[in-house]
C-alpha cells in the first residue's frame, strides 16, 4: 500500500525515490528509480553538436570554420580522434583541437569474445568511473551494435541483470555515439575477427531505458542517421530504439520525424503480470503503450517490434499467447507488429530460466495462427553475459535487496499461476 505522503499530484503513486549519493542501490519490489545517483556532465564533445554548431565552436577558437568539417570527417568517416591521424590539419593545431572536441569519454576496461569471435562484449569506464557495456554482433549480412544509453537502469525489471543495478546516471549523446565510433574504428582497422567492415545496424538494447534519457537518445538517433560528416549515415530503418513502455516518450519520438524502428519490451499481455515483471506498467499500462506504439506505426509506416522474454511457467502459457494475439490485434490488426519471443537468458542468482522449447514453439504457432508475424530471437553471447537482459557492469546485492528480490519472485509466480 502506497502511503499518502508518497503520492504524486493527481493521486498516482510516486514510485521514484531520491537516491543517497554513494549508497548502493537496493530497489524495493516493483519500485522505479527515476532519479540518478550521480549528476554532472561529461566533457563537451564534437558529437554533441550539429555541424553548424561545430563551425561556430571552431570560430570561437579563432579558427576558420572549415576546420569543423575536417574534424567531422575524421570522426564520422574515418572514426579517429588521434592527433596523428589529422594530417590535413597543421600540427600546431591538432592537440588543441583534439583537447577541445575529442576529450576521452570511454576508457576500455575489458573485451570478451563469444560465438567464435562473432560476438564481442565491451566494458567501458566513463569519465566519472561509471561502467557501461556494449555488444557487437557480426552476422553474414550485417554488423549489429547493441549500445547502452544509461549507466544502470531504474526500471527494475526482475528478470534483467541491468535492472538490478539501479540507475547511476544518463549518458550524453556523445558518450552513446562514442560506442559506435570505437566499434567502427576496430572494424575498419581489422582488429576484430571476421575482417574489416563497419556497423550497419544499431539497437538501443544495452544498459538503460533509452526513452528515460530522451533528449540525448533523440540527438543520438539524428547523428546516427545524418549523412557524413554530420553523422554516421546509418539508415533509419537500421536503427532500433527499445522501450519498456514510456508511452508519452513514444509520442514525442514521433515528432522527431526520424522513422527509426520502435521496439516495445512487453513481456506480458495482462496488466496483473506485467505490473510485476515491468513495473513501469503501473504508470503506463498495456493498453496505453500499445496505443502509443500503434500511433508510431501510423505516423512512420515502420512496423513495431514486440519483444517478449519467454520465462518458463511465468509468461509462456498458451493462454497468454492467445491473449497477446488478441490484445495486439485489438489495437490495429495483425499487420502493424512483429513479435520477437526471446528465450530468457538467466541472470545470476535467479531461479527463472528459458521456456521449454515445446512451449516456445506453441507460443509462436498461436501467434502465427492469428496472422501475427513472429520469430524466435537469436540469443548471442550468453556465455559472456552479453545476451539480452544480461548486461550488468557492476551489481552489488545486499541481503536486504536479495530478500526483496526473492519476495518479488514469489509474487510474480503467484500472479502467473492464477487461473483465467
């Protein structure tokens, strides 16, 4: 029961809290953390600026504006920030320009390899010591980079490792883009297995809830999509932004007029179970997020992905597959979505595991029988904790947090087992 003192204006419970600086996060069951534990901005970077703003910044240094384009070409086309590589800029200017526009935002901590080198997980340290991860996945026809938009996450989904961390802080646009630049640099130089190449697809499915860090993520999408040297020149249909259900932010994204692919992490078709699995559902329920998602489809023409982690005996029942189909169709028919059931990647310390393959198969069959496109998602990098839901740079679980988590698991199981 929420106490009157914790109610927000309008009577809705305020599920956020002020975190105590330096105190380890231990979210209570179902509690959202919408305020970061750390504040403070990373150094200003060229990637935070539009090309016109870069020109003005260069002029403020008393230099001709064309230097901004040169720096942009090096960053977005050659993927370099090394002064030695800036051969078209006088030597006496290089260090000064690099110091101003290319401060170090990511420092490598570790790199792990899986799938015979086709999957690479990177751990990065940010300027303030925060840790984030990104995952590079090479396929026969594309190279996909899974990027983080926050250090940690405040959405507190119990089956996700990052969700157990709490939210440390939001990333700047440049910190997000730097994950892409570094991956491209490694690919272009042939430092990664599989030969040279470049990132072709971006998915905001790393650490954090992208739409909770709205403005930097929207700016990042613009830079990713803009042609070089303004940005990386990645087609909007090759950029996927995921959300656990921030419906108002989905509607804001429509107004950006960058038709990226929207992915909604639904994980349950009924509000009773989704309230427990995805706590933001207590603010924006299944109907509201599906309404917003359908509006996104209508505005962009881009089919929406519905992400659904299949958890054994929790949300993988045939009746829930039918309910999922019914609710999706009720919000606009079967043509506007593609469902990606994802075998759960177990998180350390959790008793939950992936569904029985026979239940997975039946779940997909029911969706398809209802005319809904559905494909079981390939799970890459599970042996290096690089698969969906496993990214967690640092998790410190106290006894109190463990007790909270176990109580919450019991509550989820009770809801999941309720008869129709």
